[in-house]
């Protein structure tokens, strides 16, 4: 049988040239010519995520993101959707912990038209009172679904522990909070944060840069406002305690366990990304091969790095069969400890380095992927050199350095553990892994 070909080294990586400018209103533009398909990916990113929700406002940003699609200027919701559809696109409004993004991908000839429409959406949002009850009913339905999903409950429990007292730790709201929302409170929340000084307009693909720039200048002319207040700094913390949400009769236990780690501005972040992929963040990672392929405890375990400005955490998540909940914790912690004590083999590390570097390069193969990277860099205050050096930093990592990263930053003894499962069935088998605190679903809704 012929030998498998040797995997070659990736070519040096660099981001495409980014043309940066500002409109007279202060809005930053980042334009990237990329590809040959006659389409343009366009995103307006606002500093308007859940990080800015005050106590008693949890999910107001979700209401705003839904409301923005209900009309702007002289267009109602249907008219707004139809306008974008005629450009060959679909209007998307997405909110996460730190940002709200209004985006689409349209035919190149309509890029400047959509930029003009963006100006209407952020400067003349309708927030029609007639749609409020329907939108609040949608939020209530989503809340009910989340409270019934073990994955959502485990994530909410884990985040509540790591980010206690911070909006990052409030993933679930209450019916009373939703009921308190009005069209005016949604508008006030939006207008207090949707300001040019904290927003960026990204365009990538094939388009006329001069026309897009001219359209942005016109669309956002007169958009002003003082710089919005910064989000409350996050200071995640963890300790080895089990936070248990009882789900009587559950055939599976849903696990989320982890701890704070360095954020992307830290020199150890890229090595940590490689270490994560080796430990649990890829299909051929150690934890996955152990508890999925070897033991058959779970179908889809996965570890990940979750980042925020100035904060980050590592988390391993898995749905495991109820009667092997304790055994799963044992195997996960055993893999964590082993990597912190012994350097990985050269060929194992090389395979993971190829995977991490290759995935990074592939993410930049589309206009949308390029915009993902630019938005990531801006969120964390990084320059393009950080991205340009990423692949080289991945391949420069040694086995001893991976061991040190695991030893210093992925410490089993300090991990918070969230479990959603049948408490009566699993309590005895999980007791050896730490003190158990009972958590109710109501505890998670703030």
C-alpha cells in the first residue's frame, strides 16, 4: 500500500488590504475588495449587546434586535424586507453579549443602496407600538423553550457562576421583565447605544468603493451623540463547586465545566487556542476520543474558548448518559490533568497545529469570514498584525509549551461545574468531584 502523502506547510497568511476611513459623523468604514463573485457582504456593528443591559432589563437587546426589522423611515416591516430582497439579500439583525449587527449580502450593484437603507434603519427606526405584543410573545415563547432545554440551563448555570453580578451571567430573563418592556424603553435603549463613535461599517466582496463611501457619508450625515458609557468590566472567577439543576427522570446529564482563561490580548491566547483544540475543541481531540469514541458516554462533547473584551473562559460541554455522569467527569478531568503533566507527542501536536492553522485560513476564504475576523480584531482592540502572525504562532508552539499552557491555565482543580440532570440518580456518583449546590430554574431567571 502506498504511503500517505506528507501534509505540506501552509503558505504564509495575510489579511486582504483594508481601506479604512471615517464619515463626517465619525462612523468608521472598513472596505475590503475580495473574490470575484458579484456580491457584497455588508455589516454595521453597534456596541449594543447584552453587556449593556441593566438589572431588570435582561433581553431588552433581543427585543430591540427584533424590533429593528419592523420598519424604518417610510417603510414598514414588510416593505423593509422587500427592499432588501430586491437587492438579492435578506435583512439580518443579530445580538450577542457585546454587539448588535445589522447585515446582509447583496448583489454588488446594490451595495450602496443597502448602505443607504442602513442609514434609515439606525437613524429612523420605527419601533411600531402595534407590533410590541407580538414581539414580546415571541420572547416569552423563547424563554419557555430555553427553560425546557437542558443545554440552555447548563449554559445559564455556568455563566451565572463565572460572571456573577455581570450581564454576561444573566442568560435568562423572567416573564415579568419581558412584560415590562415598552416600545419606548426599546427605543431609548437603542438610541443610547447606537452612536457613530462606537460603531463600524464593514463591506467585503466586489463593489464600487467610491459609491459605497459616498453612500455612507450621505446616509449617516448628521448622526451624532456623545460617546456611550463603557460596559461594566467583567472579572470572571470560578472554584471547584458543582451547581446542580434537578431534572427528574432525565436520561442524560448535561455538563458545562470550565474556568476563566487569558483573553485574546494576552500572549498566551493563541497557544491556548491550540491547546484547547488538542484537549477538547476538535473531533480528534483527547476528550472527544475518550468519552465519545472509546467509552461511548456521549455523542457530541466539545470544548471552546469564549471571549469578551478583557475577559475569556474555557468550557467543556457534553450530554452524557445519566448512569455515567460521574465517570464522564472523571475522564474529562483525567485528560485535563494528563495534558498539564505530560507534553503531547510530536505527531499529535503537528496534526492539531495543521488543523488550527488550516481552519483559521479557511475562515478567511469568504467575504463573510473576512468580516468576522475584522470585527473580532476590533472588539478586542487588536491590529491586523495579530491575524497576520496567527499561523506562524501556531506552528511555533512546542509540545513543552502546550503542557505549560494546560498546567497554568486549564486547571481541573479550579473548574466550576454545572450539571442539569436527575439529581436523585446522579448525586452519589458526582459527590467526589466537589461540594454540590442545588440550583433551580427560577434562580437562573433574572
